[in-house]
C-alpha cells in the first residue's frame, strides 16, 4: 500500500511494477519460470512485484526501462555509453525488488508463527543506503567524491541469447550477462572494489571475453567485496533544491587494512559456484599449495589468457 520510492499511499493493489521488467520477462520467456528466493523456495518471476505510484511509473520507471532496453538490445557498444548512474538505478531497482519480496515472504512466515519480523542493523543500514541513492530516480541528486558503486562492463562472446543474472543482497553484489555483454557491480562499496580490481579489468578492456572469463571477474568482485573491511559511508546535504550525496573514500588504517587477506582456498570455493556450467569442481580448480586455476592470467608467467585460446564451450 506504499510506493517503494516516494512513500505515498497507494489506492489500488494494482499500483505496482514487476521486479524483473516486462521486456526481460517477455524476451527470455521468464514469466512462468521460477526464481530462487532467500529461504531456498521458488517463486515465479511474474510474481515478483513492487508497489509503485502511477506517476512514478510514468515519469521515472518507464523512461528508465525504455533507455535500458534500447541499449541492452543494441549490445555492448551502446551499454558502455550509458551513464553509470542509470545502470546503477536499473540494477538497484531490480535488486530492491528481489530484496523486497524476500523480506515480504520472511515477514509473512514470522507473522504466521506469531513472531515480529526484524532485520539486523547491518542489513537495515545497507538497504536504507541503497534505497536513499535509488531515490535519485525521483529526486534531483548529485554525487560528489567517489561513486557509491563499482560498475564494470565487458564484451562477451556468447553462443546463444542468454539471461545470466546473479545477485547477493547481503553485500549488494550484482552481475548480468546477456546479448554480447556482461555487467559486474558492487552497489555499495564507494568504488573500493573497482579500484582493487582495476589492474586486471584494464587488461581486458579491449578483449571479447569467453564467458568463463566473465564469471571469473564476477567471482573476483564478489570475493573482494566480501573482504572489504570498511563500510561505505556518505554525507547528505541539500543545495539549490538538490540532494548532494558525497561518498567518503574508503582507506585502510594502521590498525585495520582496507581488505582482509586474500585466501586462495576460499576464493576457489567462490570460483566453483561461478564455474558450475563447465563442471569444474573445487578439486579441479585448486590443488595445494598451488594457486587456483585462472582463465584470466597464467599463474606461472602472469601473462593474460587470450580469450580465443580457451577451448571450453561458450
């Protein structure tokens, strides 16, 4: 009964948007397919909904979806020209829809048991910040300092039209592969993960990745974000009828490094999840005391792996 962006009361239960936009549901025939939610149960894509005021749909959501659909359908060359803020808004809106439905389901289960639904302070803080910046869809908002997010776009060679979506709401990690491109993002790291992974991403900026290379980038981003030791902070103020969000650069201290130490065994487990389509189990990815296998960089020479030399299916 409450618009997720403006907080205004809604007159009809039909005032809502699809968590996954209609053009995605249509293009990939996802409407009746199932999406796994937080409690490991499944819900049909078409039933993931978010309450939204009609004017917000008309003036903010629809223009965003039209812009994103046009670029995503055109492919990589159009996607990299999109402002990062628009990519963030689209990704955050989608993830917010997933989180909203997860919490709604958990709330209903707790109510049925006579319990009160509560979020941890950590998650409440995370989701409040996500929601704050997402309101840039309806409130004039400028960003100062580092961007609140890390977003990287890659060109990928897929053999068929795929919709490869993954999210991890606790640390607000997002990845999507479709058409001829992939996006990997940390939506609340004040740019720290992007900086941490910059050297490797720069090496592949002009390459057309094999899908397994993109999945390795996704694993690197999600694991790097997991190791991030400091919470993203920002200051908020008003100026000339605009909201100014200034992100505070994340830096380590003498007592606490910016990132925890990288653990090869734990990273190999993350890789195992991302490399499942190729049947690569953890014992094939890492053998102590060696580093995990990589399709981005040769572990002996540290030279990059050229995508066309990878013989795995794509």
